[in-house]
């Protein structure tokens, strides 16, 4: 029987999918997560099988509603001959299970984790050697790096975002890793082609291996380091933008400011020095007194920038 598992990842996290390696060809996994819980094990998407992730808005009951809605979608497509399992510790789902059973769908249930158990490779109880421990630590580190990249690029990148990513990777490859412009262009083409895919790293790895068969492992490792740096920088940029927007909302409520909200925010974010911020504001307002007021008000935001 075909079985569809709907994972409330925000509720069960990686413990709920610990046995995902045990899935069979008749199992179909749908993992629902929000921006508050996107640290899905990166190796999950390297497994063979039907595994899909669904990123939903982080609002109250948002994940529950999306999961239940998708359950109805699956029921409409696949009917009563399939099995459906909600993976969550939230007992509120039991009401949904009861409802559909009363509607004539008997093969619906809720469990707290995927069924099955992963076999441990430790024959005869032999203790793990130092080499085994090191390999385990290395695997965990690799999974952590993959998770950072996958999480950081798990949202659909807009055209300008992809342009930023392309320039970032290209400059890093040529300036810091000594790749030729031609090599950097080919690598960037692969990065952009896969950046919005659920299994970005898998597709990127395959393309790099095909393009650079003699040293693909080094190229792939270099690209992953650059992507980690990009995700870190991007995270800091998002944090600063959020800080600036919150500050603007508190201190600039008059119409003269709200009408130019995005221009003022961009002036602050794009300024790399205090002088640049001031000059950016001067391009928006010809009245020096307005610029002076804004500049004095935003001092907490630009105190760490170079200049006076």
C-alpha cells in the first residue's frame, strides 16, 4: 500500500524523521517547516525516494493549516486505497484523523515519529576506534555545513538576489581561490541553475563533477566554503535590514519621512561610511535641516561605521 507521511517538522524536528532511512519505494515523505524550524537534516535530501519539503509562512497555526490542507489534497488525488500518516506530537491532529475516518477514509493515523529503526553498524559490540570517531565527527561537520547552506538558500531567490549571489561567488573564486574567469563563469552558471532547488547541493555536485572530472572534489569544497560565507553575510544583512526597519517605524512617523521610507532605509543600508549615509540622504532631501534631523536620529544605527 502506498503511504504518505506528512511531517510537522516544527513539532517533531529531526527526532521525528530519525528513521527516514528505512522508507521503502511505497513511502512518500512530505516535510512541512517554517522559517523558525528549517534545520532539516541535510542528508535527508540525498536519500533515494520521494521526499519533498514545504516551507510555509511562520504564523500562528500556519503549519497546521497548510499540512491539513495538503492532506485533503492528497486524499482527493489518491483516494481511500492509500495510507496517510501525520507525524506530530500535537494531539489536535487527532480531531482531523477522526473526521476523515468518519468520512470513510480508514487508513489515516497520527504518530510521533516515522516507523522503523535504523540498524547500528557495531558488530559483536566492538568499541568504536579513534578512526571511527573521527569519521563520525567529520560526517557531522559535513552535515552541519550542508545544513547551513541548504537553510540559508532554502527560500526562493529573486532576480536581484541571484545577481548578488552570482557576483559574490564569481569574485570569491577569482580573487580568493585563484580560478580563471572562464572557470568561475562556468561554476557560477551551475550555482545559479540550482540555487532555488530543494536538493541544490546534489545538483551542484553532479554538474561540477561532470565539468571538472580531475579535481571536482576540491572545486566542490571551495564552492561550499564560498556559499557558507555568502549565507553568513546574507544573514547579517537581513538582521541589519530588520533592525533599520524597526528603528524607522519607531522614530520616523511623520508623512515627510513615510513618503520616502524605502529611499531612507536604502540610504542607511547602502552607506558604508557615515559620510556616505549623509550624502545618500542629501540626494533624497534638498532641505539640510531635514537631513540633519534624520542623521542625528539614526546615530545608534550608524555608530559602528567609519567616519565622524
